[in-house]
C-alpha cells in the first residue's frame, strides 16, 4: 500500500514538473522580446545550417553594376545614366522573350527630354514593365467634435515615377524595407498604412500569372459570379486598361470580406487531377490565391548570398544584338522569364541599396533591394515562404514538449537524463531543420531547446536536491546569521572554492557609526554592553534587511552594509537611501527608550564598483566588499561630525533619485582621497517633507552658490540668515567658519569650490 502511494506521488511530481515546464514555455513565448529573439537567432541558425538553395529558373536579375559604369564611362550614380540605355535594355529583353520586366530603380527626376521619350516609348511598346514607386509619410491631424484634436497619425502615400513613365508602364509599386540595424526577415505583400497598396513582388507575380487569368476568372465565377463581375473578364482587358493594380486591390477587398471564396477555390484546385503541366499551373493559381488570404507580410525564404539568383550584367544585355552571335546563348536565359533590373551583388555602385539579412557577408556586403524583391517573387512563384507555426500549433508544440521533458527528466537518473535530453533535443532540431529545408515550416528553437530543455533538466536536479539534502536547510538556518546565503551554498558544496570566490559588482555602501560608544563601554559591564548593543544592532539591521541590503561588517559601534547589482541601477540606490532614513528614525526611537544610554548614529552612503568576495588568508576568511567605495562611505560618514548632520550621501548615490528631499552640502576632498566628491544631506522622503525644510534647502543652495563664486561676504550674510531663520543648522555653521577664514582672499582661476578636509 505504502509503495503504491509512493509511486502515485512520484508520478504526480513528474506530471506537475512537466506541466510547469510546458506552461513556463508558453508564458515566456508571450513576452514581446521573444518573437524578435527567435527571428534573429532561430532563422539565422536555420538558414546557416541549411545553406544556399537553388532558386526557380524563371527569374533573372539584370545588374546595374560598376562594371557597366566603367565600360560605358558612366556616372557611379545609376539615376544619372541616360535613359536611352534603359530603353535599349527593354528592347533587347523583349527581343529575348522576357515575360515580365520589373525595375527596382526610382525614375523620379527628368533627364534629357529626348532620352526620356525614348525610354517611355520602350516601356509602352513592351507592355510588361513594372516600375518602382516610393512611399512618403504624411502627417495628418485627427479631429473630433467641435474641431478638438485627437492626435496625429502618419499615412503613407505612393510617390510614382515621372508621369511620362507612369503612363507608359503597366503599373508602378513600392517595395519598402527597413535599413540597418534591422535584419530584413520579412517583406510587405500589401502596405496597410498606404491603403493596402500591393508591393512590387505581388504586382509582378500577378502579371506573371495573367497567363492563367482566364482559368482564375472561371473558377471565381463558379463560387460567386456576382463578385467576379467586378473584375476584368480577360487578360487582354487588363493589359489594355493597365488596371493590374486595381485588379489586385479589388481581389484583396473581395477576399477579405468573403474569405470562403478563396478557400473554396483552393479546395477545387487541390481536387482536380491533371497532368504535370496542369499541376504547375494549378500551383501558380493556388499561390496567387494565397497572397490574398495571408497576412500583410511574409517571411522571406532566402536562397543564399548575392548572385545566388541568376544575375547578368547590364552591360552584357545592353550589348546584345542578333548579329553578334550571342543570340543562341542569351535567348534561353531570358525567354519566358521574369527580369528584375537593379543594383545587386558585391560590385554594386556604392552599396546604396543594400540591406542586412541572414546572408550578409562578413566583408560588409549585404543583399540589395532588387535581390530581395526577386527572392520575394520567387517565394510566391514556388509557394514556399518561411511559415512560422500558427499560434495554436506553436503553443501546442511548446507545451507538449515541456510536458514530455519534465516527466522524462524526473524519471531518469541525472546523468542519464542529461544525455537523453541532449539526444531528443538533437532529434527535435534535426526534424525542425528538415521541415525548414523542405517545406519552409519554421518550428521554434529558442524556447524548446535553449529554455525548456535546460530548465527541465535543472528543475529535475533541484527536485532531487530538495529530496536528498533536506538537512542543508538546517545548515543554512544556522549559518545565515553569520554569512550570506550564497556563501553557505558554497560551503556545503565546495569548501576549497571559498578562498577563490569573488566578483566585481556595482554596489551602494552604507556605513554607520555610533557616537559616545567609548564612554558607554566604560560605564557598562561586558555582559550588559553585549545585550545593549544587540538591541541597538537589531534597530539598525532590520531596515537594512527590509530594503534588500547585505550586512557585511560589524566592528564595535560601526556597521557596514551593501546593496549589490551587476550594473548601475536606480532601484538599489533608492533602497539604500530608504534604509538610511529608516535607520535614522529607528535609532531615534531606540534612544528614547534608553534615556541614560544614548547612541546618536551617523550614516554615510557612496556608490561605485566593488570587489565582493572572501577576504583573508590561511584559515580565516570573511565575506565582505573591498574597494574605494567602502573607504569613501566611511569617510562620508565621518564628515557628519564636522557638519553636524546625521546622514550624508555622495552625488553618485543621489543622482536621478526623485523620491527624497536632499540638499547639496558642497564639494569636499576627503582625507586620503585624490578626487573631490559632491556631498548631499539626505533629509527625508519627499512626501514627508514640510515647507520649512524645502525653504531651508532653497536658501542653503543660494548661500552655497555665493560661496562657490568666492562672494565671501554675501555667503556669510546668507548663511547667517539661515541660522537666524531655521536655528543651528550644522552645514551653515561650518561654512560660516570657512567664509570668515577665506574673507579677503581671492583664489582666482585656481578656485574650484572644493573644501579640503584634513581630518577623518
């Protein structure tokens, strides 16, 4: 019976751990930064391991390169090239049988009227040219009732090429991409902020697929003849009216509002049994329909670095003619192909149109816009973009993977489970890579392999640790009164490692010292003194622990605590200041309960880098901070004696903290220090301050400013006014003495306003 209960309990623990690992993976996946992390790491790793792949043969890039500029003695700026060259290019491409010509060049400025007209005529005669259009952001102010402003919004507007060229071209479309430091992983199919404007890859693919437009319309009519009547009824009609962009927008709108139409169309295409040639046509139609179904952006399935897609120099195509013997070799390279014209590869002019991608080269050369546009088109053509798992599938994979890992790790011994987790993780990775290479499916890697797998393994170790080493809890309970918890952990695992442990961290150090301790120790017996000091330190330690500080040293009447962090942050410094104010208040109450044994306490605070570790030798070590901030905090604490204050802090502690009322006391060069510090008095929490305290701070700032300007008599008068108005203000009394000493002196340009202390 007992054995059965034990087995059930063990199984429950495994399931609970599995559920926790699965749920933690799902929760982490929901964090905003995770998707960006996966896009940068997952895709980069998968593309690198997959390597380059063969692009479809239907695409050619004509490269506007430096080679062409040099051979034709042209400018290094392609936009300044004579348009007659582009006209000749189009004519040669048409002769060679190009099916679609897409320019990734923005023809926005006129050049020679003759050249421009020649270029426009070539575009018009070709009847298959798509030109690049730019997007411009315009700010619009939204207004409500009674013309009240509701804020600004930005709308994107297509900036077309020159009207002469736009009228001649079949269409113009944008292709917006982010520049560095952003890695280009996706592209827009439709730019929603520009009114669902289709981009160059979509327009190019729609033009390429017009050969199947008649079949498309017939299929459309089968499921909704009324909606199909909104579209041109033939390919020739689209070409004549140059309405391809209008067709795309109309389809987009119809399929958005009636998603059942594209679903039925794809279903019908998948049912039809046909020859290999018809299967290819069906695939193109399905891909075309999916463009209107999918979200506004897609992930790019890159083929490789520059020149992976077939690329020919602009100059080479320009020099083609039927009489030079190149027709036989050039014709197959362009016949029935989609040609993208733009700057690409490592010989591009000044890399002006380059973008950071997974295939950016170590020498600084990136993929260019025309290559990315061609890649996007190729993904549409082969219907194989990178496809992340849908949300429900993603979370199911992450949850079930975590559940299996949790049960698996807790079931096997530690060493065996480590090897097994590594093995099944490798299998998962191989499966994910296979899917990525063959279908474009993107299975998550970061969460399952780099978060859940180690989390499951180490969680299982922790569970075993808790079960088999419960006695360590008693050790921790005993030792935590003397040394920090993390050092107790090291002692229980490796006593030798204690000597070498140490780390440089950023810390805020708090130093306290009690006045009148010497006379008190003379008046009390050791036993009485011990009991009394324990109560005193309880008053000091409670606020330190409450605010997350670590007590590192206690000697007689002095104590030191530290708040540590890996990098400078406001939170730790703020807690140190809260602790100081609570200590000040607690000591005040403590002294009220012991009217004959007073221990007024001074406090100093400073921040900076510190070595935190085990300091000592031979057989005695102490865990404490070592560094300049420790000594400086003690010096700042000692400065209270001369200024008649209770709590002082350096500028390094106070900076950017708005929770407290503080006043700058002055700039001091403390004993043994080479650099002066700006010292502040920490008065109280800002919400607890009264008007009198705030007025005192303002008056003191005014007096200190006169002191800094060497206006000794003005400063004296203002410090005296403070004393008369607010009583015996310690810092004012101190500076009155200094002003009297400096009266009649002019330190000139050497004056830096620093008060040099010659005593601790």
